[in-house]
C-alpha cells in the first residue's frame, strides 16, 4: 500500500514537472536505528580526541540539550572541533561509524532510496546532528557528502572554526536549509520519525513517518506524537518493529 502510493506519487511528479524531484530524509531514527551524532561525540570522548572539554562532557551536553532549546547544544557539538582539519574530523566520523559495524540501517529505507536514485530523484539527508558525523552513514546509502544537510561551522583553509555555517537544521530549520540549497524547490517526498521533523514533512507532497523506538526508549514519546499527527493528517505511517515494508 505505502510503496504503491509512493511510486504513484513519483510518477505523477515526473509527469507534471520538468525539474528533478527531491526526496528528503531525516537521519537518526529514520534511516538507521542509532544516533550517529551522539555516537560520534561519545567516540571523541572515549578516544580523547578533543581538548578543553568541560568535566563530564557527556552529562554537560545532555543537560544543555534538555534545558528547553537544544539548538545551542547541537551547534556546540560542531564547535568543539575548532582547530582541527576537516579531513581529520571526517576520519574520526568514519571510525565512529565503523565501531557500530554493521550500521543498523533500516533496509526498507535503503531500498526506497535505491528506487529513488534509479528514477532520477535527488535524495537529501537532513539532520539536527553535526553533518560530519552523519556523512559516513549517508555514504553507505550512496548519498554524497554535499547532500547531507546538518549542523556545522565554517571552515578556514580547511580548518574547523567556531562560527556557525548555515541554518541549525532542527524543526523549521530543516526545511529552510533544504530550500536554500534547492532554490526554493520543495521535496515531493519526506520521511522522518520525530516531532523535530514535522516542518520538513509539512513541506512535502508525500510524507512517510516511521519509528522503531519501544516504550522504554527515549524517542518513544516524540515518535508517538508524530504518529498521532500523521494519522490525523492522513500521512503514511510505518513502524519498523511491526514488520517489513516491502519494495
């Protein structure tokens, strides 16, 4: 049912527009069953890769994130890489993903992305995590670094600085960042798993909400809220834990 609806929607989009269709996916919890942004930070802590971190850096970050507005905390996870070559930061990110090998990618999403790519759809990943942390995961889905929109800071001669670069890709910032890149072209399709993805989903013609969290996991409440919103609006809903979505 869901796959037929997406295929029909893409066929309509290809007939009605001369522009290449755009599909936008959230990353953590939507493409894979892990949080690459937070896993990267934990890896950096465990390996002693960063200087001048506060005492108990993980607790420091979590407390800041949960203080009300998490966006400054998300930006900080990029800023702490200040002074390091971007090549080094990306190498750390790749190593952090390798620790989780195999990366728990949702096979349904992988096959959907492959279908889109085979049918001339421009696929973007839009994450509230640090972009550099998510790039290795996207690479495993055949998505190049430049199609990963996430939190980052500016580079100066390929060295990471503390200056924010672009939107904080959280809530409304996700859609805003995508529209900046696409010259205002909205996605024909979007997929997300939490209320932080709501604005991105609202900006698409076809919306697929997904989830995998159990009642004891942190993301369950926000995934449940998005599911309720999706059902109320007639959007597509799929729970990975209830069975496969075939393609």
